C-alpha cells in the first residue's frame, strides 16, 4: 500500500520575517519507517519546501494545489498531521483531496487531532480516521483494517460507523523508544536542500504540569529518552549518509534525567558533533552544563514563560527566577548560545505581572552573554490544557494572527475558524484582566523593537530607567492617543519622531535599523530577478538595497555602542548627517554594507524606488535637477545588485 503523508505548513515570524524551517517531520519519518519495514511504501510531501521554492504561494487556491500534488502521487491512503495553528490549511487541503479522490481514505494524526478527535470528525467529513497519540503501533493494523473499514480491533483510533463517531479505547505510547526503527530520512530532500543540520527525535513525554502547555496531552507525562547508544547510532547514521555533524535534539525537556544526559555526552565525545537541546533552568546545573558543552552542545533553549513570581505559581511553571542569571552565566561560559522564551496574555496576568516579564526581557539586553536570543509570545489556547478546560466557554475570536498562527488565505477562512471555536481554539484568545489590545500591541511591537538590536535597545532604555516596560508603556499610551495600532516598523519610527524629535540622532538610529530589518525581510521573500538589463528596459531599486536620507553616522555610533560599556557617544559624532545606501550583499546573510552617497547619487537611487524605463527622455533630470548618468552606470549598479532589471509589468517594491 502506498501512503502519502502531508507535513504541516508552518512558518516562524520573527522581526516581521517569515522563516520557513525546512526540517523533516520526525513523527512522519518514523511512521514511514514502520511502513517500509512491513513492505508498504510511504511518501512525504512537505508544502514548506514548495512554498520556499516558489512552487506554491500563500494565496487563495493554495489548499487545492496542495491536494492536487497529493493526488498526483497516486496514494492508496493519505495521512495528514496538524497542529492547531494551521489546522485550517490541513482541513481544506484534505477536503480537496476527498473531492478529487472520494474513495481514498484520509487519516489524521498529531497533537491537535488527538485531543479534538471527536469534534473534528463530527464537523469535518473529509477525515475518515483519527489516530491518537503516538501512531507507530497503530499504523499497521489501521492500514490492514482500511479495506473493509473494520476498525473495532484497532486501539487508540477514532472513526465513523454509520454516521456515528466511535472512539476505540487506548492511549498508544511507546514505552521503549529504542524499539522504533530509524526514521526514514531518505524520504526527505536533505541533499537537495543543502541542509547542514538535522533534527533528531531524542525522547518524548513531560512530567510537569504547566497549565498552558499541551505536550503531555499527546506524549503523556512519563519522561522517555532514547538510550545514549541509540542516539549516538542515529547521529552516526546521519553523518554517514549526509555528512551532517550538527543536530537538534527534539525533546521539550532533554535534561530531566541527568544520568541519561551524561551517558549521551560520554557516547558522542570525540566524534566532532555539535548539537542543541531544550531544558528547564532548574533541570541543569554548572556541572551538567560543562559536561554538555564539552560534548558539543552549542545552544540551549530555556522556556521561562513569565518574569513574575506570581505568574510562575499561577501557571504552575514553578521556575525559580533566581536561577535566571546564574544559569545564563554558566551557559555562556561553557560556550553555548541561549534562547530564553517568555509568554504574555495569561488570563490572570496583571499590569505588574506583565511589567515584570518585560523588565526581565529588558534585563537581557544589558547582559554581555555572547549570544542570547529573547522571545516574547502571545499566549495561545491549546487543546488538552488546564487553562482551556477552565476557560473553554469564554474564548473569543478577533482574527489576529500571532507569530505562529496561519494567516487567512481564502474569503471563508475567518468564517470557518470563528464558526468552530472548539476545533480552531488556537486562533482564539482567553479573556484576561488586561485589555486584549494591550497584549496584541506588546507582543507585536516587541517583534519590531527586537530588530533594533541589543546595543541600540540598551541605549534607548537609558531614557526609561533601563526598563523595557517603561518604553513599551510609553509607546502604548502614545499609540492610544494617536490612534496608532498598526504595530509595524512605520509606527515605531513615528513614535520615536514624536517622542524625541524627527531630527534626533536616536530617531535616525531607529530609522537605520528599521531599514536594515526591512531589507532582510524583503530579501527573505525575494524571487529570482533578471541578472542583466535589456536595451529600453525597466529598472528598480533592488529589494536588497535601501536609501536613508539625512541620517547620523549610524554605523560608527552603533559600533561605539557595542564597545562603550555604557558611555555616551560624543556630541560631534551625533551631529553629523549623511545620505546612506544600505545594501544586503547576498540573500540569506545578515550583514548590511553601508555606502555614503552624494545628493546626486541618493536622488538617482530614490528615482528607482519604483520601476522606471531607461533611457527616460529627460524625466530624471526634470524630477531631480541632476543630469542623467549613462546607461553603463546603471548596468554597473545592476551587476552589483543595487538595481535590478525588471519586467514591463513590475510594480513598486
């Protein structure tokens, strides 16, 4: 039997940049390996790959195009996995598959379907069977039962019988993860994508009881980790097959059992591998971190969730915030980068609670940890959590798309989501003591502010007693008074101009960093452009180029702030003003090159902010007062990626 598995279409949105994380879905690779061991054929379709390569676009019709790609693979059965944040995509793509191939059974699995199995089957007839929890022990008997729809003996599934939804008992969980076959990485285009790092399933299960987290609802509360020998064997196999030496060990709480972690460190010592993992700060210590660093751990993710001791208790995270600085100190000292993640939007959260979280984030900007990433997320209702059980009847919908939720692409997406709150819970929000508008403003604006970088943020926060909550509150009050709730780069620039003056060096620095962030955002979405101009063609400023007028000497000031240890730049440096060309040399890089422009050259580049025909019969000279440069000069700018040749129907970038 040929089974086509369809991965999630997910993106991460940071600093306004949608980044598709191209990594195989480990659960689906595990299922394919089980099928192949029994003589079946398992195929994997990852829509993220096709969106990244421009073969699919985030627009109306996406769901049907995904379905047609599935059908073209001639499946005997189709298996979808889904998270709540993108279930609209899964439901609609599956509906198109069912319309195109009514007799092909459609299976659904994953965390969202496990908890909401009955509700999904009652409302979405395109799905035939839900396989709950871990499906490696379920998939083979389920496939055997498909021919005659004889599902009664298959544990842990939910299905329809004569129009009635039936739920077989069982919560399939794999006690010994070493018994699983090696995941079928060969079904993912590792070589074709040029991947230099791969995710590896290290373990499953969470023994903690955070009220907002759904991990235990799917993987159970029993902490399970593959043995050191098995993990080392997986890394060795991936290294032999793909030359990979860097790995991400997927387990929310890799370090709960320090003995097993120590055994893993011993097993891979000397192999030259690097790796990253996730942990609680109270499940590591100096000795363990040193041992992990020596064994190649180069990055660790810590879920902090709240900077308020009160919210730590209410959310049952129960993390001692006194560990924050000491653990980050050791993490940096042993050569690891760190990511710390926070959440706001809890129903019980007060303004002082939110301020405590923001100020702990702001404290991070003042740390000298070599590499520290700081995330702030808006709380999302998750099925199977205590919070949702408590507030299920009170959640609301306003259409806001957070940094992980999938956007509405078709006219009826919002209507479908709002009509089924029990299924699309992740797109809804909890009622809370603080205004919803404030939560949205704080989290959305933070994404924009983060693009300013730690040195500039430290410098800005001097005006607010070093407190991020002071800056955010000032911005929020200004936005309320001005009716400014777009929460985008332009809004942030307008705030700084209103607060500090449009000619202030601080406003100029913010404009510079916003421009740099915009170039990176555009470069991430850049499509292949023509590489050479054609006579009588059209040209425009490259998406990787930007012009900034009358700005302070931002590169020198920022360099000073990086190395100043709190000192202020000299007044003479702050007074100078220049016209700059900012240029991102290559897509996929972060480095911005800066060029000081004359007024004539700045005018030329600004002229090409929108597509222009060249030669232009004197239009440039009439508009700018400067003589038109020869075409060879434009050709040189195209060759350097500053301008690009474009088609006659191109629109302004």
